[in-house]
């Protein structure tokens, strides 16, 4: 009888302790991943990502995609304009180039914003400002303005004798974010370069920025889509070329050079898919 009473007392004591204990709130379940491409794009998107995973040598280890740059800056990107040309640049032309650069870069960033104004799949920025912080030129006299709206690097040349902004200020050269030797400090660093080369045909792009012909870019300033530049920005954010294969059901899209002159729905979803596979590195 004493044993039964003792056991009953222990049970009652445990119940009282449980009632008296402070409530513990369970961690909320994470929202389901926001991945809902159109049905007809599911297969080709899967093919693209399988190809990326099998061909990129350091896909997940590489830390200087355009995504990394925007996230490091907390939602913006800084540019240097490399003017590899002897064509004079007026203040008006400079401002037109700046405006076109901001507009075109913004087209890719707009792909990450849903129709309700929210970022797609935890993308944290609905607007990504583009700051042009410097111009690089061989001869200062080529730039026909005297204001100090941008830093000017005259006679700073790379190994191929092309003008460049100071390497001490470039993220490509300082991926650790240490800009202590940059004359203007971190605020005047540049993440990418818009490299405009006289007589250059086609384009090139990577984590360092984009290179296109000087004549091509300046003649396209009034166009809605400067498509070679847009294609190269796709590379900056990790998107691949499609020279030797085409995903199922897709014929014409920007990253398949020469088949489209604007960012298509398929390009947008490839862009979003790259973010989907990288966002965990930012805790998202």
C-alpha cells in the first residue's frame, strides 16, 4: 500500500511540475521552398542544372558569382567603366552610359522579383542599385569633363596594356573584402567592370564583369535591350553558354547566343534556379 501511494505521489508531483513549468514554443516550420516553374520548363531546367553540376569544376566552392557580390554589398553593386578607346567621352555621353548600364543590369534583377513585389524564393532585395564609382582610361584628355562624380584612373594598365581601375579597389583582386589600400576605401571599391573596347567583336563575361565593343555599346544606348551585354551579365551570375546542346523544348533564349535579343521566360527561370541552389550559403 505504501509503495502504491509513493508511486501515486510521484506521478502527481510530476504532473504538477509539468503544469508549473514554463511553456516551450516549438520552432516554426520553415516555409516550403518557393520553386514553381511552369510545367513545360521543369524538364529543361532540370537538364540545365544537371549539366551545370557535371561541368562546372568548382560550382559550390566558387565565391565570386554576381550573387556573392550583391549579397556582400547588402543589395547593391559597384562598377568601374574601362574605356579602351581613344574616342572622346563628354559628360553627356558618360551619363548616358551610366543610365544604360543601370537599366540593363536592372533587367536581370527584376527577374528576381515576383508580381506581388516580393523577392523570389527568399531573394532579399526588390531593387539592386548600380553605383558607377570609377572610369579607367589611358589618357585623361579622352574624358571631357572636370567634375568629380566618379574616380578617374588614368594610365593604370593591365598586362595587355588595357586601362583598368585600381586593382587595390577591385573585388576580383580582393575577394576577402579587404580594400584597405583602395584610395577611396571600401565605399569606392568596384565589383565588376564594364569593359568597352574599340573594335571588339562579340562579348565576354565572368565574375570580373562584362566586355563588349565600345562602338556596339554606345550605338545601342537607346535600345530597350543591349543584348550582348545582357548575355554577358548572365555569365557573371553563373549562367552557362549553349553552343553544343539545347534543353528539351527550348529553341530561343538569351543565353543561347544569337537566338534571342532579350531575357526570356526560360532565362529568368534558369537565373532563379541558380539562386535556388546557392541561397543556402547565405543562410536563406
